[in-house]
């Protein structure tokens, strides 16, 4: 079904070209879009619906029936001076009929893509429906998720469809209120760069529109249409993991999640057991701010003592003293690679646990 606003825009455009008044009614004679008051046309429209005629002149107005396949969908009423009103009406009816077909096709494709993303289709149905809808099955694609939160003032789905309107092979849809999903068609060139460019273009688009708080995540490239759901699940994980470990990024790729992807899949009881075994009853995020700043800066500089002390504006011996103090309290020497890895993982595990605790509440 075409929205009333689309119908209104269509007949207003036709009026500006043909200089005729147009009105679209449903089968009950209720006006859904109009460029002028057609007086008693509603009653005449109901009588016209009951007739066998596809078009008819009634009280100086031309009436046309518009069908969706075999089902009567709308009545078009056209009025105005001149002998061309019938021709204008036929052209307007054809335009609305074409819109019905186009929107029905888009709805069918949208419904197919949604079920494909949610893994609701059997393998045989995927290929048969794709063929029927003229969707290629063996091209490279990637699923991108755009999280926009509860931005009620912006119709994000329609905005994104406008943004991607130049590419007829990309599919834009939504399965919930907070996210818009893009199933992007890729060329045979460098897919990674192409995806990154598309994500950055999206980010720039939202910035220009003044929309804040938008995050973009994407999965890996798939070669077959049956694998679209896998790329979608990867993008969802990238969105969640990115929220925990990469909260400073607006764009997160599944391939860049690293060890965060593994930690995200650990059960909370196992995480608690790991922290207890390493640190006893103390959590690594309970250290004072100075110690935590030193730890994070040391990791940031790849365990380089000289560079870390320089960036912290402290003497090298002061940094060594802090690391020795940390070793005494935890049993881990961050200057030793294995201990540093253990500590880094522990910090990430604690961050994950804190996130999950807050999420549950």
C-alpha cells in the first residue's frame, strides 16, 4: 500500500504539469489524497465502485478505477476544463498503478531481506524467492548496522534509503526501532577499503544532518546470498562488543574485534572465577587513578618504559617504582610479556562484567 503522503505528492506533481484537479479515494469513498474539494464525489465514487465500468464520466468529473493486480485499490477522480481531462486521467491512473507495482515489489524484497537476515528461510526458499525477485545470489555483500538509538525526530530508515538511492543493488531495511540495516552490494575490487569508505561516508552524512550518537558496525564479506544472516550476526556482535571495548569509536568492524570477541562470549561465572584466581578478592579496576593511568599508558606504548615515563612526565625510576609496587600487590610484572597479557585480558574481562551487570539492571 502506498502511503497517503506519497499519493498526495504524486497528484500535486501531476496537477502542476496537467493543470487539472485530482482526488484519490479508497473503495469506501474516503479521500486519501486530493488537490481540491471535489464536492459530492464521494457518493458518486461509491456508486462507481459497484459498477462494471473501469472509467466513467459523472457530473462533469472523470472517474477511474485503479487495481492492485485483480483487487480494486483506489478511485481516481479528475476534474477541470478542456477536452484532455480523460487523457490526463488515464495517464494519472497509469502513474498511480505503476507506483502500486513498484511499492509492492519493494515490500516483497524488503520482506525477503528481513527474513533472510533473521534466518527464517529454508535454503531452497532463499534461492527460489531470490530468483523470483530478480536478486543476484552469487555477488559479494556485507551487512552494516546503523544504531541510532531513539532518534524520534528523524525518519532514519527513509533518510538512509535516500542516501543509498543511487545504488539500486543495496537493500535498506529495519528489524527493530533502534537500528537500520544495510545489505551492501560490493564490487570485485578491494572490498575492505570499499566497506570502510561506505561507513565513513555514512558517518559524514549523519554529521552533516546534525544527527549525533550514531554508531556503525559491519560484518565480514559474504559471497553467497544464503550467508547474509552470518554477516548480520557478525555486525550485531561488532555493535555489542564495540560498545564495551571500543566506546570511543563510531565505526566498528567485526574483523577488528580481536580478543574482545572471545571475552564477549564467556559466561559471567567463568569470568568471575578467572578474576578471583588471578587477583584473589581484589578487582584490577579498583586500583587508584594514578596506578590505572600508568597501566593503560604502559600498554598504549607497547610496554616501553622510556616512552611511557616521557608521556607521563615522570622520571624513569618513578615508573619502575610504580611497576614494582604493582608486581608486589598482584604478583604480575607488566614488563614481562605473559604477565602483561594476563593483566590486559583481566582488565577487559572486568570491563565486560561491569557492562553486563549494568545491562541486566
